[in-house]
């Protein structure tokens, strides 16, 4: 019977191993390998070891792209936090059925491809799109607003796409707060801000940190949002990598930037494990 169980487990493990090796590990190793090679004038790869690709990353023009990427990712994360906290707190006070309906609605956008949703936003945000037409017809503005092809449009797309990744961890954390504690704080005369600061925030720190990581990391590389809503005028890390592979045909340099982005992500995850563990302890207290 034990032998049969081992075979049964092995059958389910093998597809995962094959997927991990051939579709994750080997492509990453290939990217890491070519990041140390040279690029020729025709877009080919020369098997000559070099560190120049990693040195080029720290050129001024690329440092500006890195900083812009981090600012956009930080701004997206901050806005998602501001939206998510009131939403999850409001939802948590509803009955179970209403909570299920509202959280299901949060997941509904995932049923449609994110690329299609971004093209849908162009209908809303373009110069003579739905939003500008409504504002013009109601005389709230005299001329169309520039809602896309700039950083503002990119932020809208980023927040819309990544908001559920902040809401879900925060919602899970809020559900762990015992209602008698909130009721006791209310009975003792604590204001809403004091209740949030002393009870809700410490209890939800693990979910907040987890959600921030899940929003910040993808925001560094979502190049399609920048291409569509930014109009190709703004460059972030994701666009830079895509352009090196598809336009400039400089695969080694694109691979070096990819490895650098993976390194940044790994540091963030490492920091999450270190700081997040302490937050879990604080939340438990």
C-alpha cells in the first residue's frame, strides 16, 4: 500500500518538476548565461565573456529609468493602500453573504485579459473619450484633460490592474481581527483613528506588507500598461527589457537588466521574510 502511495504521489509531482525545470529554471539559467556575453552588430550573440552589460546598467540614462520605475511602483502601491483599507474595513462590517458578493466582484476583472482591459481604458481616457465628453458636456471643463499618454494615465492603469492584489491580503488580515476587541475599544471611547492606529493597523501589518510586495514588484515590469496608456513616451524597466530583446536586438544587455530586476525582486522577498516574520509576531500580539 505504501508503494502504491509513493507511485501515486510521484505521478502528481512529475508534471510540476517538468514544468519547473523546462519552463522556469532552464530559461532563467539561459538568461543569466547570455547576460555575460557580447552582442554583435547584427543582433547576434558572441560567446565571449564580459561584464560590460552589467556596467552599462549604471549609466545615467538607465539610472533615471530605474528611479522612474521605482517612483511609479511606489506611487501605485501607496494609492492601492489608500483605496484598499477603507474598502476592506467597510466590507468586513457587512454580513457574510454581502462580503462574498463584494469580494467576488473584486475578482471579476480577472475574467478578462488585462491587455483588453487596458485598451478599454483608452476609450475612457483619451482626449475625446467618455470621461472628457462627460466633463465637457456638463461644463465642468472648457477643454479636454490629458488623462493618458502620461504618468497619470500609467498610474490609473497600474492601480486598476494591481488593486485586487492589495485588497485580498488586507481582507484576509482584517478577518482575523476579533470583533469584541473593536467593540471594547468603542466602549472605552476610542475614536476611529485611535482604533485603526492601535488595533487594526498592527493586526493587518502582515497583510499590508504582503499586498505591498504583490503590487510593487509587478509594477516594475508591467510594460504593456506603459505602452498603451503611456503612449510609448515613458520608459520603465519592463519597457527597457522588452525593447532590448525586440527592438534593439541586444539580448545580452536585455538579459543583464532582467537579472538585475530578478535580483531586486529577490531582495524584496528576502526583506519580506525578515521583516514580515516580525510583523506576524506583532499581529499575533
